[in-house]
C-alpha cells in the first residue's frame, strides 16, 4: 500500500528558529554554570570564569528576549503575537480538547502553546531582572550596580531567593512546554521539533 506524502510549507522563519535554539543553549549554559553539577569544575577552574559564563549567558538571554518582543510585532505572520496569543477561555478550552484528544490542529502555535510562550517570556524576564539585581547588589557589577551597591545582606538574600524562584518557575514551564510538544506531536502525528529546525510543517 502506498503512502500519501502531504506537501509541506514554511511556517517558522529563520530568525524565530535561531531565537528558539539560541535561547535553549543560553538558558542551559546559565543554569548549569551556577548549578551543583559544576561544583567539581570550580575546584579546577576559577569561580570567576564560571560566573562570567553565567552572566554573559544571561545578557544573551536578555538581548534575545528584547528582540523577540520586537519580532512579535513586526515579524512574519506566525511569529506575531497576534497570531497565537488568545484569551484564557480559548487557551484553557484548547488544553481541555488536547487532553481529550479532540484538539484542532493549528499551523502556527495553538492557543495553549501561545499562552505557554507568553508565560515563558515573562518568567525569563523575571529571571533576568532578578539576576541583574543580584549581580549589582552582591558583586557591585552590571547595569543595576549603582542602584544596589550598598544593599544589606538581608536584601541580597531576598534578591537571591527571588532569582532562584524565577529560575525554578522557568524550569517548570520548560518541562510543561516539552510535555506539550510531545503530546501535540503524537496527537497530530507530526514532528514539531523537526519543524522548529527546518521551519516547515505539513500544509
């Protein structure tokens, strides 16, 4: 029996794909360079090097977030917020349909996926802001150093806790995002990871 090859069309533009994978690499780099997994390296390398890697990964994330916000208004159709940002009722309605295997297929992001993107952008922004605040308060470095250089130990501890909370929230959202990608790929029988690599989806 012969199989039917459905035509594919471009959906994700190159800049969206570069943003996605650069963000993945940058966040993993920032997280691991401050995590317990790198404690062994801290004995061999200068701790300042690891912190420098962490900081510059954070700066890269900040720049990518700013760019994505701009691209969300001026980019091509499926990159624009107007194409995938929906209200809570539509987003939760789609999530319910997906869980009951009745969700419609969207060429771009579906309503639940759009809500996840907005949540991830906000969580990453909170992580970056608290990270810059901690860098300024604890190390007297970065763009917020002038405002926070004389912070008390209690303030530094509070900022650190906020930074860790924002990071953990981002991790939870990433896990939810990955689960959603797998679920949607199985539900609609298409490889969404491959689509974010080559930019093409089934028409």
